[in-house]
């Protein structure tokens, strides 16, 4: 019979599994009758497994409950996982995992496409299902198939919109005239010259800035990839931070935040003032994240190797950085020009241009 534990609000079950091992686990419910039903189901599955070697039936609902509970507060994407799970539930709820087939995955893809959902979103949703199945196979030893494997949809190349130097100067000039946003010009300068993400800059604290060594630090909790990295400061980035130092001395010397309001509280958004500056500068179809793209594009056109750009931007692999490679055709041109000295063409043979 289910029992209570002083450290839990739910009813617990105690039974011997098919291998003879004593198992104590929560039924996941505070209702005694539901707990009795859950315990009875588990014991029936063990009996069937012992007597006929029959594997217990697992459902999608059991899988998601187990996976989301195990990864809550552990995965950085747990909030996004919960959102994806809500999209999966209407289609997969009640389905037995042992009977899931590639046809079910194809049907889900079609179902989401009819709702106008993009390939990237569908991939994230199916990625959650796949991760949950792999977790259950590895950690819970469930003998279930993974029909998601190999069915990732092709996604369009990521958007790359960047500014010329003249456009950037125009934008900064207009940002300086945004009286209600005295931080905006320095935010833009720092983003253009470090390639940092919006939240990496808005969450920057003075204790992680070393002006003398011309560097600031991002630890795991501050980055999207959960990897530490250091950001070197060129003259423009240093100018932006020096401006922020002067602002703090005048208005909020006790504030720990680099970008803050006059009362010292952390700045949470720059979207409205940024849009106003873009409009005033005559710059269309340009978002805050495109400042990061601009930094990468400028570095590529200056001949900086992709691995170095990857490290600065904090990409998990150089594949993400390769989206900017086409901006440096001179690199490829220099490579093929080395073939000019080869004498593979016979005497008197020439390349003909059409």
C-alpha cells in the first residue's frame, strides 16, 4: 500500500522489481486512490515481466513527466523545453512509446506545418522528444525506440544583416541624441566592438570589468552556451566603458551594473530607444542582435580567421561562425591564385573567357 514520507507531499510506493531489487518511488500524486492505482499498475508490469518477459507499457505522458522533472533547474533550456512540451502534448498524449514509428514523426511535422510553424521550431520540439527518449533509454533503462533519429528538418540559413562603417557612425550619432536613453550610444559601441549578446551586456557588472587590462569576463551563468569567455576591449569599447564610468560617478556610484538607470537599477531593455535611433538614422530592417552580426562581419572582412571569431562570439562550434565566411571572398581568391603557377596546361593552351 502507498505510504507517506515526512519530506514529500505525494504518496510513495515500495515494491520489489523484476530483478529482485527493492524500489521506493513517488507515485507523483497527493491523492491516495490515484496512488493506489499507480502502485497497482507498476506491480502488474513487474508480474508480466517476470512471468512472460513482457516489457512494461510506457506512454508519452510518463516520458515527459519523468524527463521534465529530472531536468528542471538543471538544463538552461528547461523553460523552453516546457513550452515545446505543450506543443507536443495534443498530438502525442496517450500514445505508447513502444509503438511510436517514423510515420508518427512525419505526421507531427505535417500537423505543425499546417499551423504555419517554421522548421526551426518543429526541430526544437522534436529535439525535446528525442532527448527525453534518449534519457529514458540511458537513465531509466526503458526499452523503447527513438523514431525521431535522422528526421531533423532542413532549416534556412540564419539571417545575416550588418552595417557598413558609415551606417554605424550614423546610428551612434542618432543614439547620442536620444536624451531619454543616455546609455544607448555606449551600448551600441560596446556591442559593435565586442560581438556580445544583448543580455551579456545588460547583465554586465563592474566587478567583471578590468579597464587596465582592457578586458571583461563572462562566466557560465552569463552566457547562452554556459561557457566562460573573456572579451578583449579595443579603443572604441574602452571609450564606451569610460563614458559609463563618468555617468556612474555623477548619478549612481554605488550601482554594480555597467548599464543602469539614474537610480542605479539594472537596465532591462533598450528595444524602444534602439528602434527610434535606427529610424532617425534611416536604417531599416535592423535589430539589436544584428550588432553582433556586424561585429562578426567586420572581423571576417578584415581577414580574422573563423576560429578566432568563434571564440570571441562564444559559438559552440565554428559551424555557426561559417555563416559569415562568404563575406571574405578574398580568402578563397588568394587560395585559388596559388594554382596559377602550375604548368598543367600544355604549351600554347590558354583559358578562354566567354
